[in-house]
């Protein structure tokens, strides 16, 4: 077989996989929405969405290897994860215990279907661009943490096509410090190759999720949110096979 024929066959298979992935995604989204609409109780709805998220990857034949769950504290905590792909949110739903609330950028309220689903599973929406509303959202997160909630957030806020770990926003770390709850860095590997920015047809790949050592209130990094963010980034960069976008020459 010539290289041209092999490339052509590979392109066809990649296209067919992308079509199949979208069909499965629509099926999973409808199943998640139906369950979120009719299942009573927040814990049950979260467990349902976590189950269908895991089913999504199983139906695509994409393995998701999770390690370090023992690093999650029993009580409230904030999980901070790198953000590289459209599938990162689904990865977290499939990997983390259902007790976690996901902190979502406020712009997602403008997408009715997604907003309904996220709201029904107890997601917390935060405003990124209006400082007064951001402060209000942080206060609400603190109240929720006092009530025993744990959070998962992408501190980069968004993702770009360029591989690497970007700048962290301070909100997650300020919330952790004010609430005196641990921060658990989490690294998602492989998602960027499956569905990166500006690409809408998924490709086959493998996923790995690593939960790293929790940074507790007794850690010196808890001095301020900037120091805490630096500590979390350093731990993540030691595991993430991507460059530091804040390093000299990358900024």
C-alpha cells in the first residue's frame, strides 16, 4: 500500500470516528439531560451524569486511566485542573467523585441546553469580567464550602490550541485560602490530541488523569493566592507533558 493510500484510508477512518463520536455525544447529552430533569436529589443526578460520562468514553473505546484518588481529602477541597480540550469537563465528570460541584464560566449561561444540565447538577457559575459580580461569586463559593461542598475548576479559565500550561486566575486559590480548605492539583493528559481548540471532529486517543498531592492550609504556599497558584502549577508541570507557557521565551 502506498503512503498516499494509507493517508487516504487514515483520513477516512478519522472522519468516520469523528462522526461516530458526535452521534454518541448527542445520545449521551440527551441521556444526561433526561436524567437531570427527572431524577430526584442532587446526589443522584450527579451520579447519573458521572455514569453517562464514563459511558461516553467506553462507547468510543477511549480508555481513561485515573490515579491518585487517595489524594482527595475526605472533607471539602478545591480541585484545580489544566484545561486543554473541549472534552476536559466530561473527563472530570467521569473521573471525580460525584460530590464535586463544577465551577463554570458565567458565559455558559447563554447556552440554554448546557446551562440547564449544569444547573441541575449543582454547578457554580462565576463571572470572569465584572469584578463586583466575581466577588459575589467568591462569597457564594465560600458559603458552599462552609456547607461541605468541594469544587473542581479550570484556573486557566479557557484553553488555546498551543500546547502548554497557561496563567492561573486567582479566584480558586483565594477561595481555598479564605475557606481554609486544601487545593488538589489535577493533570489531564491526552485530551488535547482528542479534541483541541478550533477542531470539531474528535480523534481517537487515550486519557490519563493524575490527582496530585493536596496542598493543605498548613503548607507555606498558603501565604497568598499567588504563591498557592505557583505551587499548584509547579506540581502539575512535573507531570504534564507540555511546556510552561509562562517560562521565559514562551511569554
